[in-house]
């Protein structure tokens, strides 16, 4: 049974209503924030398709994100290995009106910056024609490393929107930049983008 989406209220701007949002989630401790992010996007009326990397699935389950997004979560290229059914990364890339990758791990940033596509998340990135928004999340020394900063600069030079990472308490116990931008702020950024 399909329950129709609620129309937006004053507090749920229409900018995201019926928008097709791909959400890529990679393997950071901040992956748990993908759950409230999906919830906010769905509340705003967006159609959300979640893609998890294998590492991300250890942090947040497909069951949680699939329930919140009301769609099966995609975790790999193959849908059913026995029958040869697969998830079409090209179609997914063309379907999306925005591709949000949050959290974006150091590893995933490196793949995307260098055109590597060992998983569905990164293969869809290469096929996507829509705007891409990335929310890096990692420990402060990883975030400050020149390799990561160069990857971020390179991704920006491709026209991707890479959010600055806020400073604050990190899961490691250290404090500094490396936190994922909060889900509410990511939604605000998307609304601002679509409102123009
Ligand atoms: C407990 C734990 C927390 C981690 N947190 C992060 C993180 O916040 N950011 C990050 O870039 N990598 C983090 N990693 C390492 C990534 O999970 C690892 O590099 C992984 O290969 C990323 O794969 P993916 O980019 O395909 O999701 C963490 C690993 C563990 C075990």
C-alpha cells in the first residue's frame, strides 16, 4: 500500500516537494546522522533513494534507512546475483535531481576525486548529471591532511558543493573540524539551492 506524501506545511518549504534526492552514505561514525537526514527530507516531501557503502552498512542499517525513506536501500551493484539482476548506476545517476553524499568519508572523497568507482555510490557519482553535495566527516587530523584537502579542492573544482566541516567534539574524543554538517543544515542548503 502506498501512503501519499503529506503536502508541505509552513514549516516544510515546498522547495523539496517531489524532488528526487539520492543520498549516498559512506563509512563514517557520522553515518547515524543519515537517519534524521532521510527523515527531514521525506518530511519536506522529497523522494529519497539511499545508497550505502559496505562500510556504511556497519554503522547504520538498511532496515533503518529503508524504513525512513520508504524505499529499499541499495548496497551494491547486484540486486540478485542468482538471476543476474543489478542496480543500474547510470539510470540512478540520471534519475536524481540532487546527489547528497553524507557523511562523505575520507576514502569516498578520494575515490570521487580520482574517478574511482569500486562501489555503487561512487559509480553513480560518475554517472550523475545533477548537482552533487558532499558533507565530509572524519577525525580532525584526517580532515586536515593535505591528501584529503586536495581531494576536497579537486571535487570543488569539478563543480561539486563540498560543505565545510564544522568544528566541535569528535567521536575520537578530540575536538576540531571534521564533524558532518548537521542534517538540518544540509536540508537548509538544499532548499536554498532549489529556491535559487
Ligand atoms: C569505528 C570507526 C569509525 C570510523 N569513522 C570514520 C570517519 O568518521 N570518517 C572516515 O573518513 N573514516 C572513518 N572510518 C574509516 C572508514 O570506515 C574506512 O576508511 C572505510 O574503508 C570507508 O569506506 P567507504 O568510503 O567505502 O564507506 C571509521 C572506521 C571505524 C572502524
